[in-house]
């Protein structure tokens, strides 16, 4: 009986300790914020960071939303069958002023990328684009096949003046127990919520190149890459995931930077997927807790290798992108 009491006391202490650790987050202090004071003019391309790798990209006429994850389920919820939180989805869309989306490109099929995509598509009229696994996840939400596109890599998809190209990538390495729990394989049948976390397998991971006459953007939804895949593209802004990057080796960090930011020649890095996505989305959302990531180490893994700008964009703030430089005119010799 005494041993049982000691065991119960130890479990309570452990639970309290874990709760505290999961609420201790690093600070963004010291990292320069993106300048969001400029109001967009007609035709300007803007981006709005909406947590994880969910990014609203718009030119005022055509609107893209990568991934579209807003449920942001708490950690205890991950240990039971899960469903999208429609109230949180609607609240986030309303706060961001989103009522119409043309396309939802999904960067891989873990729950924190794809789980809400079908619901967001139903609410906004969007087309969902992604891997065969993404197609299965979206199909389970009830949207019709005509609203789902299974993509080919290095193939252009046109929406208004935007050209989207999916480029093979990989997921940031995670401990084996986490990979097995969250799902590393393919989704082979529609996922109908509620479902266990592992039902949303990773599938294929992508980088996304977004080209527009007034902007060139790379979106990397996880801190992984495939060598040589981005060398043929150019982007001025690299919106790249940093979660768990600081935990990787120097060689891995070198490769990630060189195969993403450097490969496309970006002048500005805007980190994404740094926020604590187990809390509700807000402008002052905290970074991932210390127990899950070291924000400074993850940011420094990119900023310390980059000769250009590294700027943090807080949720719901709008950044107007600078158009790419005009191509130089060939000067023919006079005769």
C-alpha cells in the first residue's frame, strides 16, 4: 500500500513536471521582425504567416494557402482519436480575413499539415493539391474528387498569375519512436475523422516554388531537403521550416541551407513552423517549448549561414514582397 502511494505521488510529480516543461518556451526577443508597415498596392504579392507552415499568399485576385492547419490540437488530444476543430478553423479564417481560397497546396500529409485541408477547402471553395496520401486525407473529409489534384513533381500548376511547382523534399529527421507514432509511410485509403494520429502518414514531402511576375517564393514545410532538386529554380524569399533544425548535426544544417536557401538564391529568409502549434493561433503565439526545440539554435542554423536578411513574421501580419529585379537587357554592339 505504501509503495502504491509512492508510485502515485511520483506519477503526479512527473505529470506536473511535464506540464511545466511543455509550457516553458524560448523568446523571440533578439530576432528582427519583418517590416509589416507598408500597405499593399493593387497587384502586390503579400504573405501572411498563420502558424506551422500555413501561409496565405495573395496578389489581391488569387489566393493560395499552404497546408491550412488551424485546429492546433493540444498534446493530450494527440493520444486519442482526433478530428478537425471547425470552430478554431472558422475563427482563424475570420481573423485572417479569408473567405475565398483558390488553391491549398499541401506540403506533406502529417496531421499538422493536411488534417484541416478538406474542411478549409469546403469553407473557401479551394482546390486541394498534394501527394496521393494528401488526396486520400482530403477525400476522407468529404470533398469531391474534382476538387483534389494529385500532383506531379516539377510540373507547373497555374492559378491566376501564380505558377506552383512541387519539388521533392524530405521530412526533418525525428526520433524513431516519434516517426513511428506520427506515421512515416503512405496513406492508402480515405482518412475519415475521428482517427488516430498515425492515420495521417507523411506521404511525400515537398518544397513548393511559387512564381509570380511580382514575387518568387520558396516554401519548405519541414526542415528536410533532397539534393539538387531546387537548383533549377530561383526565389527571392525562402519561407523555410526550422522546427528541430537546431538538433541536427552541423553537416545536416549545412546541407539544408545549401539545398534550399542557397540553391534558389534567396535574399530573405522567413522562418516558419517555429511556433507552438499545440496552442491556439494568436499574433503572440509562443515558440515551441524548450523540451521540443531550441529556437535560437534552429534560427541560427540558417541566419548564421546567410549573407542576406533573416526576418521573423508574426501570425496575422501582412508582409508586402518586393518584386524580383527586371532581367537585364542584352546590349548588342552598334554596327
